[in-house]
C-alpha cells in the first residue's frame, strides 16, 4: 500500500496518520537479544512493548487502558466480538507507529491483563507479526537500534545478502498472520524457519552459567525435537545442556556454524521443542512446513532489513 493510501486509510479508521520520515528511529531497548520498544505518552509515562515477529496478536494492558480510557472499537473475527483499543498518542520524539491495517485488527490493540501480556516481565503491551506487517524495518543487533524506513532508497545494501520471505496468504492473497518464513543451513541441510525476533527461553541457573548469560530470560532459537536429536547423534562433540529451560526442562544445543543468507555465523544456541510445535501447529500458520524458529541467538550477529511490502529480507553479518 503506498503512503497516500496508508494515510487516507488511517484517517478513515480514526487512527493518527503515520509520520512518514525517510528513517524513523524507534525508542528501543535490547534485552539479551530481544527487542523492547519504549515510547513515551504525552503525559510523560514511558511504556514497554515487547516486539515479536512471530507473535500472534497486538495488545495493550487492561490496567493501563482503564487508567487512560483510550478510545475503543468493536471488531468481529471468527464470529466473536472483540473490544480493541487504538494505539495511544505518544510524544513525537519517542513514538511508535500503529500496526498493519490490512488485517482484522486494523492497527488497533487487544486489551488484555498485564499478567497475560508480560508473564512477569513488566510489559505494558505486545506487538506481534501484524504490527510489523506492511512496514520496512531495519534492526541492528550490534548497535542495538531499530528503525522504520519509508523505502529502501536511502539504505546502502551493497554488503547485504537478500533472501526471499514466505508468508501464508488467504484467498484474496492477503497475509494472514504475517509470520515470515526463511531458510537456514546446518551441515549442508536446509531448514525452513520462522523469522522470530521474540523467541524467548527462561533458563535454569545451571544453563545460565553455561551459556554465560547475565539473565535467565534470553533471546533464543527453537528447533524441532527430531532435528535436535539428529544433530546431537551426528555430532557428539556439540555441547548439549540437559534440562536447560525452566518450566519445560527442554534441552539446548550449541550449533557451531549456521549459514544464514549465505553468511556463516555462530555459535547459535537452539532450544528443543516437540515436533508438533513446529511441524504442525506453527506450520499451520505458515506458507510451508517449518522446522523451528530463528531468534535472537542467531540474529544477534546481524544488521537486517525486513521488507514486508516486497517480502524480502536483507542480512549483513557484523563479525
């Protein structure tokens, strides 16, 4: 959708038009290779939105919404009525845009209890795949910065490698979840993966020490159990941490070398997940069957540009 249509559509929905800057830096905090946006309300209060390209909803806390009484709208999806909130108004120097509008949420946010959104991590909101949709987003894990781009015209992509992204589409060729699929290679074998900036694992204290983490909550990558077990069997020298993840007691494996966008990086830690998690459940929301999710433990080596409009991503390893 071009810029003029996007503004007109936003006005028709009662949303504030996006500020169309060539490059809009977002107020960002990186937390162990996970990305949190920290916009500031007109009142001066700073909010914390967890961002997740593999997340299924966009939401704001019920407690915060009750405090500020932001305007709401009723939307119907799958026969159910939902009361959604508009994105709050932020200070110009510390604002974030609304989500994509070509989906049933139309840029609005679900209203949910803070505990449901943050799971004890003190988040005020959650921004999933449909927030990232319809945008061009630049993320630099090395400088810990995030930008919304109006186009690729001002970006020097000479040192980047371009990869095609896959998205599940409906009968009208519109995205459904806006979950991006891409491929990686390990030992010459290609694996289809969800590009998942929000992939998170809560480590046991033992695992925390072994991976030299400052926190128990970290950005990770996930891999289906059958692939994990095959890696482990074929590579007895690869480090495996048993019962690494608090709550699930799942193991983690340290893969020395992964090829992402024709670039060799590593090591990358992968957390084990049951095959059904990805081969069935997540694959049902993708355009192809996937083996896992590439998250912060692999993305941390890159500056990347995700062009949701053209359905490509650009990767540059910062080694």
